[in-house]
C-alpha cells in the first residue's frame, strides 16, 4: 500500500514539475535547429518537411523541376536545392502565408527562390490565404500526398555554400514582422 502511495506521489510531483517547467518556455519558437520543427512567424506555423539537392537527370527530380522560367539554367558551380514546406493555421481566422523565403549560408551569402509556374508544377509552394484550422498544401493535393508532403520552394545554390553550413531558411511573414528560421539538413 505504501508503494502505491509513493508511486502516486511521485507521478503527481513529476506532472507538477513538468507543468511548471513549461510556464517560462517559448511556446511559439521562431527558430528551428533542424527540419521537422514547427516555427512560428506572423499568425502561422511553418514546418520544413525535408530539404535536399535535386538531380535533373533523376526521374523523380525532373518532375520537381517542371515549370521553370524560360532559360533557367544552372551555372557550372550551382545545384538545384529544394525545400519542402507545410504551413499550419492554428487560429480560427484566415491568414496569408509567407511568400518571402531566403537561404543563407554561414558566410552571409543569400539565395532567393526560383519562381515556378504553379499551373505546371503541381508540387510548387503557393502562398495562399490559409483558413482557420487549415493548412497548405491542402490534404488530398499532390504536394501534400507525395513523398515529401510539402510545397516545393526551389533555389539555385552555389556548391561552395555546402562547405559553409548550416544553410538557414529565413521565412518572412507577409506583414513584415519577425521572421522565422530553420537550419536545413544538407
């Protein structure tokens, strides 16, 4: 009987300690040290599902590279780099998703996204208004249901930047507030 009380008391003490420890913590982080972490900016939460280099000779990667601007080519020292993102609206009101993203290496070199034609590339990230309780890409869409489960944001990255890791994705909210960052796994 005494053992049961001791276990019950220890369980209550652990629960209280855990609850108190969360009180001063940052419940809405704006920086993620790895992919898969939810970061918040504006009124939305963003999650980098995966990031990776793309090979235009690979059959799967060729599909990601559809809808490129006319004449879009890599320089000999560049590679295509894909970031697949999901956006969550945990509020009841609609909010506009971010459309400004930048990749930065540790030397400060920055890369802007390559504009993809979202009428052709069905997995490309498309900044929309996200209804309350909703997400983008929407469930059932190709971008959400493929292996990456996120909208594609495409960059041209110089090979030298891979030696200046971690690469960091900067997400700027539409209202111009505090941006969020995620360290990309390369």
